[in-house]
């Protein structure tokens, strides 16, 4: 998970306060740093300042999702074959890995990532950790076909859920979902929305608001699932906070 922002210093302060993250800054050039967010010593996310060329192309502050692959070059080729678009062809990221920036056929952007070195799993199952991702798209069928063929994901409906929400299953793990097209805002481009865990959704929303965030949706509860809200940080990058029903019962 990577944040592209217009004010890296302010964004670091916001997320450190909201999620309890710490930050390791790595120099990228004159007065430039790549920020690694840490949670309990494990990688939680990253951040950088949007480049001049991105701003010229009116790229807004945003959260980007990285999806792992064993072979970035092969996956990028497959993206094109399956009707997607390769925005930035595969390139090496120092000695850490190899990546590409791509769009699915419905124009939702994500990154392909192939790690060069073995690394520990990132932060999971604690407040401030990434826990889910939703693909918001007006063409669910086209997107479903693309990701199924590209990554081998399975898309499943819950028989008890009449909404038609699709759960994304990678191997044995449920990692995200695709809401019905009618749930998507037609004025918002297709995108991946990241969810971060919290023990108290309402408290997290209030803290975010106090620090300059805007509430775009919620908080709302889903029976036997949890409570969530969609926020925009002070620079405008959208994300969600999610409190599972399990944590609510414990609380």
C-alpha cells in the first residue's frame, strides 16, 4: 500500500496520529524521501510526494495497491492481452524488487510487484493494519474476468447477501471484494479502496476529522460483518477504516 501525496510531512503526521504508525525515511534525492510506515516493527504502508509530471497530469493524492506476482514482466504482458493498459512498463526498484503500473480494462489503476529479496509479511490483524480492498468499478463482469484470468482469483457471492457483492478469494484467503456497480459513484473514476483495521470505527473517524480529514461515507454498520467509514485525508487521498463485528463483540 503506497500513498502519493502533495504534503508528505503533513500526511505522515496525520497517519501516525490516526493509526499509531512510526516512520522510517529513506533519501530518494535532494530533499526527497520515501517514507515507510511501520506498525509494531512491521511494514504497514509507504508514502512519497507526487512528482511534478504526475501533478501536471492532474494525478490527485491517492492510495495505491500493490499486487504480488512471481513474474512482473509476464504479468504486465498478460495485462495487455486481457484488455488492460500498461501505464509504466516493468522496471527495477533498486535491488528491492521489480514493478509495473497498470490499469484493468475498466480503468482502475494498481501496481504489479515482484520482490527480489525475501521479506517478512507486513503488519496484519491489529489496529492500523491493512485488512481489505474493494474494487469499485462500473463493469463488474469485465473486471471479474480480467482479475480471475490474471491472478487466478475466485470471486464468490454470499448466499445470505442479496446485494450481489463479490468476495475475492486468493488461494484460501479472502482478500477483498467488488461491490455491485450500482453502489459506485458514477462521478468517481474506477479505483481500488483500501481498508485499515480499527477497534473503534467511530472513535477513529472523530480523530481523523479533528486532524483535518473529511468523511465521505458512514460510519455505517453491516450485520455480522462490522462497521466502516470512507474518509479523505487532509490532502484528499481516500481510504476506509473498518471495525470487525468480532472486535465489536469483544469490546
